[in-house]
């Protein structure tokens, strides 16, 4: 029990509970959506992502009742496993960048989306991450 108390005192360990929300259906929303581009095979944010990240962070920090879904999209050209790992890494990089811009971590869910592998759906934004600012509670 003592170790738990010590863990909570360490920097970076959050004691807050996650906010209960889901990203199911987020890809269907059209308002307050930001696209973050990535170079092929990379999960590092480039300079071309700065404007969209800043705009998203400004909207999110100005609306504390709204949560955020960060959706990494897979690129079929590298295979399902590698693409999924890249999508996860990219989504994580964007979530961390938002956190660095003042967005509380418990408001953000970072996920990989691989629905394009069904063959019936065209890849929505291969090599990109989509930030979706979810609607607030009425």
C-alpha cells in the first residue's frame, strides 16, 4: 500500500480517473475535425502539423466540456501489422502534442483505425491522424 502512495507522488503519474466517453462513431463526425499529416513510415510530427495542432488545442482548451478522439489511420502499403503499429504511434504522438499544448490527458483517447482493411471502404486518410473534438453534453 505504501508503494501506491509513493507512485502517486512521482511526476507524470496521474491520480485522476479517466473521463467516461467512447470514440465509437467519431470518424463519422464532420465538425471540429483536424487532419495531422505524417511522412511515410514515420510516427514523428513534422513542422507541417503545427498549425492544425495549435488550432485543435485552442478549440479544445476553450471548451472544457468536450472530449477528444485522436484516430490514427493505417496505410495498407506496409502490411496490416506494421501499419497498425504506425497508426498507434502516430495517434500517441498527436495525443502527447495536445497534452503539451495544455489539453488534459484524461480528455483524450488515442486509437488506431484499421477499418480500411475490409476492402469495402477506401482508406480515409492513410499516413494521417484525425483529431475529432467530440460534441459537448447538452
